[in-house]
C-alpha cells in the first residue's frame, strides 16, 4: 500500500474520496512524477546516421546476438543477403557461401536477383539462409520468404531478423516499406514456410527504442539496459525456421 493510500484510510470518508480522486488525477501524476527529458527533448534526432558516428548502431547488438545464438545452424552451403558478414563471423562448418543481391554492382554477389521474384533462387540448394534486416525492403515479404524457403535443402534453416521499431532508412526511403512484430513475423513464417518449425523472438525495451530512434550508440547504454526485454517495445524481431529432413 502506498503512503498516500495509508493516509487516505485515516481520514473521514469525504476527505478520503477527495484524496483518492486527486491521487488518480493525470495532472497530479505529471506534477509529482515529471519526466526529465534533458537533451532528448528535441524534434530532430541526436544523430542522423543511426548512431554510427557515436559508436555501434544499437540494433546491431541484437542482430549479432541472434546469429551468435544460432551459429550451429550456419553450416554447409550458406546463402546470405548482400555480403557474407554474419556467415564469416558466426558460421560453423561452412563449406560454401553464396551472396544474393538485387544490385548488379555488388561484386560479392554470386546471385543477382530480387528475392521477391518467385524462382529467382535455386531450389533446395542451401543448408542455411542468413537474412538480416532485408524483408522490410521487398515489395512482398510473403513471396520473398517462400522463395527463400524453397531454396533450402531438407534439414536446412532460415535465419531472419527484421525491424520492429525503427526509423525510415534515409538511403532507401522509397523501398523501406515494412515493420514487423514478433507475432506478425511468426505468422509470415508459418504461411510462407509449410511444415517449418518456427521460433520467434523480439529484442528491446522503451529505453532502447528511444535511444535507437534518436541515433544514440550501443556504448551509451548500460549492459542491463540493453539486455532488458519488454514484449511491447521491441526494436528487432527474429525468426528461426527449420525445414524437415528427409523421412
């Protein structure tokens, strides 16, 4: 019981009701417990470059954590979008790497294709598909996910991360279309990946979301602040979808 509630119980009933109404007043709560905005009371972000000029971009912490937690699935012949960063960092027992990119100027790309074009990837070719922060840019995430699923060999795994709370990408604002909750990502995976074993997880909390939107860096947050999770305030959602093996 709060001190105010204890005090109210000692007063005559009329005064008790008056104090209870006052305690429930939004105006009183704003007065008694004001928010200290400090340097965040601004309509422009602290950093325009996702926070990279200040240190490590915050969402990278969760993306790297996700791929590290599932490094045992990054094996055999691996497909990764745009560059082999996460396969090189977290892969175990990798025998070959293919890079898919829609941009023909990407010299690392072994497959130049739009993953949202059905059949643009070879069927049952890969043991793992590493797809970080990609589905928000494609016209049809369902078709793209189904295409990636088709490209997996039996027993393969699809590893996906997507933004939940994030600014619009200024470099690709015409193509930055979607944001995903963990529930929405799970539904997408279940529909696009028939018979797949789907596991989803979200990362983030209100403090992290505010810091990320303002372009603060990972180094400006405490470890316990980064690791705290609030299911209603994710900045990144992730999915692991495993394809059944033969038999």
